[in-house]
């Protein structure tokens, strides 16, 4: 009879998910019996939420992704996508994360990027058990304060700023 493995194994899945396999048999601790599968989408959601928690982040995603997302958000029944601007590669024991971000004007970009990396690594490793080998960040835009007026007008919250009232 084959002996139970002494260390947990990870097996790649064809669906892009990672399976963490524990020990088997009566001598193994109950918490290590069986398999746990972590899908790519799970890691993307965790990374997206962790990045959005950092002060100085206005949005995630490139210009086209944000535009399409804004349209999708306005459709009745539509909801914001947590994974917009997030791409991951999940391997046997490790994962890599790529983020496209938009920062607020006036914040130190390198500090915000460092804070995002720390938050994403901590959240993904704590929640999945996978080692995060890298978090690549692409700053695609800076959100200017006067852009909020344009966004509000797009949403139908026009304010009267004309000369004639």
C-alpha cells in the first residue's frame, strides 16, 4: 500500500486552477485530508479587492477596460467588476499578479505602488496559501480633481455653470 505523502503537493489543473493536495489516510490530521482547489478568478478577485483598499488608488484597469466597465455598470442589473485591471498566473505553488491602476493626482506613485504590492501579497498569501512571486503594476492614468465634474455630468448630475441662468 502506498504511504501518504509527507508534505502537501500542488497539482496544476487544466481549468487554470491550482489544487493543493494534503496527506491521506487515517494517520493524517483531518485538516490535511483531501484537496483544495483555488481558481484563477479567486486570486484575481482577492488581488483586485486588496489593491482597491489602498489610499491613492482611483480605479483599476486601462482606458478601454474602464470605458467598457462604465458602460456595463450603467446597464440595469450590471455591477462593477472587481477583476477589471487584474491578471494573474497561477502555478503549482505560486502566483504572479499584474495590475493596471489609475492613481489620484498628487499622491507619490512609487509609495502607492509599494503599498499596493504589500496589500496584495498579504491578502493573496493569507487567503490562498499560494506564494506571490511578483506583483507587476502599470500606472495607466492619473485622476485629476476636475475630472470628477465631467464624470458627474456623465452620470446626469449636471450643475449649472453657464453665464445665463
